[in-house]
């Protein structure tokens, strides 16, 4: 059974930075495509970034150049470095894990990010 636990959220001023972490419990972490999604109040959950088992990263256009997703297979952890944060990026950030070619995956409980002065 896969479990995902996010951490690192909190309050940050506009223009600031945060680093989110997602700890994966289970087997075969290295084969999973890992992702970060976010859901703002009253809005649908949206993709932020994904990273494949081989380390290929994909980003939403809105975060390109500011956010970086990475993974440490030795620690079963995926990270999201967020720089130059904007107030409209206030949301709950969720970690996601999915095996390649599978339709569904696993979700974490989410971590709140509040960008405000």
C-alpha cells in the first residue's frame, strides 16, 4: 500500500520561496511518476509539475522558470522548490504517485501554502 505525506507548506510573503517535500511509503518508488498538484479555494485541482522515474520533468506553463521538481530515490522523497511565489498560488498542494501506463494513482493529504503579506 502506498502512502504519501507532504510537508513544508506554510505562510510566505509574495516573492518568497518554499520547499515542499513528499515522503513515499511503499515499494518500488523509483518506478513511479511523481507529481505535485494544487487546489485553490473554489477552483479545480490543477497540475503543477511531474517527474518520471527517469527524471524527466514537466511543468505547468504558469510555474515554468520558478518551480523545480526533483526526486531522491534513495530517500523515497519528491520535492517541489517554489520561488517567486504569487498570492494567487495560495492553495493546498498535493503529492501524487502513479505507475507508468496506469490510469489512477495515489494522493497525499495535502499541505497548505498561503502566499500573503
